[in-house]
């Protein structure tokens, strides 16, 4: 039997309802905030990611699905979407229409990490990015929107972690201070961090190896080395979040795993996912557009781990297993023909209807109605049809009423949409 590839999973019919609910909620919220959808290719030139995410990051060093195509061009299955959004902004000169672009995109990403619960090699992200705005007010607006999505999805076990990573003016001073500190604890660092400490010292703060975490417990923090402009920017983000009543905690260790970040960085963490605590992450990347050949425009955005969010929402949603409004238990050939007509007519009015064209008896049909979580069952046999009636059973109260076939669509419409 051929199985799916390790780390690549199917999202089964019992799970897709939650995915659709999340997507619907996110899209309607983002559109209320003035975001437009952008759809991007899954394959990009490898260079796009090495130049944006950074050559010395885990993603670029170890996790990308990269291959030479038949002509020998290096191609990568995107590990994230921000770089592609920036590429599209530059390539299609979206900035010439309006430098401010508020974009969202939803789709699969690929990273060859070690698979475990909440960590897959193909996973999906919901991204929202604001390009062309420097104001810290937009940072607060974006984080508010993200927190609002969690609120709408009734996800409460989450906390907002916030940090600032400074800018090209203040970062070098901090990097030096960090390198001086790391030189003192070199022997305690893992082999990867021994290399990172010279090439990309910030990454050491991000290392998941316990010994490294302990070694850097007292390392200097960027937040203590911010220049006056970054300090003021960060202060406005924090004040605005307080005014918007978004709870957050300052996380001095939060550096994120990608190199393009500047200033505000944040993560939404949860206690409900075991080791994979980050359900969303993002921040400013004020230098990225220019470094990829575009205009000097600032930007900020986030990505939600769709698979992780779906797991949290599903866990809190045990009883909401889909469900339908009406199941038509049609007994006999005439009844089945009528059931087809009725279920098509009711679907037009948004009433979720299911029928069964097999030759099951009433007991079997009622079992199926139960399994589908039907709110009501319409029982119609050829005999009842001849008498011009059908029976409507409310599955929660078990009450039954007799309905006239004449005008039955209108009767059902008013009964089933009244609640
Ligand atoms: P990231 O932190 O690498 O950021 O990923 C964002 C989210 O994607 C994570 O918080 C996590 O929920 C989910 N995720 C990452 N890797 C996996 C995986 N292997 N399996 C399942 N879920 C995963 C970015 O990708 C940035 N592009 C975010 C951003 C947008 N920054 C600015 N704009």
C-alpha cells in the first residue's frame, strides 16, 4: 500500500470543517480591516529565500526543499510566504499604485523539519502583511487583529509575546555585546551555536538545545540596547496595545528564526500544543523590500500556523461535529424522487440537507441521520406521499409533526430557519 510521505498529511473530511471555519473567520476579519488577498506560487528561485530569510538560519541551512530543475536552475518549495509577497510587490510594482499594500495569503509551506505533533514538512500558514507603513500604530493594529481572530475562534489559551529587535543603527552595538558574552560561554554551546556565534550570533538566542538555553540565560537583550528612535517606536506599540486592551508580555529572548526582522517582533504562544508552542509569529521587516531590489519601504506582518490553530480549535470543539439541518428518510422509489427534489430546493435556501438513496429501512436511515448530526428528519414513505403528508421529527426533543406535502418547501424553510 502506498502511504503519504513522512511529515505530509491528509486533512480528512472530519477535520476540514474546522479548517473552513478558521479560513472564513480570518478572511472576513482581514477584509474588515482592509486587507486584500494575494495568491502566490509555491515554487520560487532559491535565492529569494537565502537572501531574505538569511543564509545562516536553520530554514535555509537545513530545512528547504531545494532542487535543480531540468535546466539546472535552483528552485525551492517555499518555506514561508513573506519573501514571495515582497517579491510580488517589487515585481509587479504594486508600490507604484499605492506604496501601502495590505495583503493576506493562505496556503501550504514546506520545511524539512523533524515531524512531530504540530510540526509537519508540509504545513499551511495564514499570512497578513502591511507594506509601506512605518507607524508603530499599524504594529498595534495588526497585533489587535490577530488577537481578535483568536477571540472570534474562542481560543483563549494564548499569550502575546512581544520584543523589539532594533534597527541597523542599534543592532550592531548589541551584536558586539552579545558576541562578547558568547565568547565567555563558548564551551557550553552546541556545535551549531559554536559556528553561529561568529556568523549570526542572534541565532544562538533562538537555539532549542537545552544547554544553549541555559548558557544564554543571562545574555544581554536587544531591548536594553535600542536607539532612541527604536525605543520610542516600541513605546508607542506597547501604549497602543494597552489602549486597545490587548494583553501582552515582553519577551526579551524572542528573536524569531528569520533574519529579516527589525524592531517589533511578536509571537502568539499557547500551552495546548505541547512542544510546539508558537501558533503565530511575525514582526517588522523594514529593510527587506529595499534589500530585494525594491523601494525603501518598511513593512510588518505575521503568519499563523494553520495546522496548529486547527488542532487547538478542534480540541475545543468536540461537540460541534459538523451537523446538518435536515435528513430526508425516503422509503420507496417515489419518495426518493421527491427527496431529491426537496433536498436540491432546500440547499438553494442554505438549509443543509442530506438524503439517502439506498434501500435501507427506517431503522438504518435513522441511524445514518444520527451519525450525520441531523437536527431534523423528514420521514416520507410512498404511502404517506399518496396521502399527501410527511412526518417531521425534531431530533433533540423527539417531537413529531405531520406536514402537508403541498407547500412543504416553504413549511420546512420557515421551520428550519426560524431558530
Ligand atoms: P515562522 O515563525 O517561521 O514565521 O512561522 C509562523 C508560524 O508557522 C509558526 O508560529 C508556526 O505556527 C507555523 N509553523 C512553522 N513551521 C511549522 C511546521 N513545520 N509545522 C507546522 N507549523 C509550522 C514565518 O514564517 C514568517 N514568514 C512570519 C511573518 C510574516 N513575519 C512577517 N510576516
